[in-house]
């Protein structure tokens, strides 16, 4: 039998960066351009500005942050407008094919309701999906794999569930993910311990109200500390422990689990996030044998990020090799 050598793999939310701040060479020109502008904006997201406390300073922009963000946003919007125009030409020329992109679907709706589905609205949706869903997804996968390597029994149980459902004759698909209930528990527990947006997104009170005995005036910026809520010992048993079983049979669903927020203002990408993260994790577990580098525990130190993300301080590294049973299935 052919010997398959172990491969050392590094998985990090910055893997698309080649180390000098530019996007990796495996990215298209368009993706590289969009990433450059998105990174320029993300660098300032969530950072404190003096004008948050002294509103009259908004007139001066002494740090230059406002000017930088406006310039980067203008370049990003120009890029997205070119993308929309290109897709519109394909649709008008009948070159869209059977599979429609998200933008082409919105353009078809635009013909029916032009006052609703404007280019600006489509552009806004693209920004939300392209920027909010990429970095957070990769961070969630990195934390999940780190936890699985530090808890081999959980990894083994996840692999057994995938093998029982899918077998070794084909790769796991997006349609299989909703039926992988234990994998969903792993994702839930990962997001409980390491929510990719620990402070969620800022909200604003629409009217005067009282919360926990405190008076909250209208138009107050509200920050929800999901990280603290997820580790509150009054709500969770042994909150610092990684135990996916706490979510089996829906047992943990009501314990203020809010990595995507709650109510009408929760993140609309929640379903897609679970589907994408689940598919990536399932494929990695199904196709590869994983082991820690030199048998050392994976470092779980939290690194500096923006106000909305918590990446790992040390990128995830592991030893992996293709599972022998999957070699005929892998492309």
C-alpha cells in the first residue's frame, strides 16, 4: 500500500495573506482588490474615537479615520458597482446560464420592483455578505478545529456520526449538514466559548427605557457582551469547559445563546453561517486524520482583533493526512 506522508497544516483567518499585507497569489485580481478595500475599512471598525464622547469633534476628524474610511468605502462601492454592471450585462445578453448568482437574482427582482431593489440596496447586501461572513467564518472554523484537536474523543465521535450518515463512498454535502446533529452541537459549543463577534454589533435605543433598573435614554449606543453571557456560571454548568453534549436534544438552546444576536435584529446570515461552517468542518473531519504537532496541546490564547472579532493569538497548526478510505473519493 502506498504510504501517505503526514502534512503539517496551518489554518488561520489570515491564510489568504502572504505575509506582507497583500492577498495571496491564489486569489483573483477582483478578490484581491475587494479584500484590500475591506481590510482598510475593517481596520477602523469598532475602534474608539474621541468624537464618540465629544460629538463636536466630528467636524475636525483629527485622526484622519473618517477620511480614510470614506475613501476606502468609495473605492469598494465603485468595485461593487462594476460587479453589478458586469452581471447585468450577462443577464441582458442571456449569458447567465442555468445557475444564477445572488446578484443576478436581485437584478431580476429589480426589473419587477426597481424602487425597492436599487443598485444601492444590492450593493449594501453584497457588502454585508462579503465582509461580515468571510472573516467570521474562517475564525469560527479555526477555533472549532483547535477545540477538536484538544478533545480527541469529541473529534472521534464527530467522525463516527459523519461515517454513519455518509459512509466513505462520497463526500459530505451541504444537504447532509442539517442531519449531522452532533456536529451542530460542536459548532454551538464553539460559538458559545469563542463567539466570533463577542460584543455583537452596536445597537441604538429607539426610545427611553429601563434595563436592569438602569435608565437608558433614547439614541444611546448599546453594546451586548455575548462573550460574558456565554460564560456566565449562573446560566451555564462549568462554562469554561468544552462540552458539545450540553446542546444535545436542544437542551442548551434557551440558555441565552446569542452569537448571532436575538429577536428581530439578529444576524440574517445565521442559517448560512451554520451551513458553511458545518460543511467545512464535516469535510475536514471526513477526509483527513488529524493529530497535534508533537503531541502538544493546541494553544487557545485569544489574540487581538477588532471590537467585533476574537481571532487566535497563535494560528492553528496540526498534522493531517488523507484517510485511507477516502483516497478514491478525494479529487
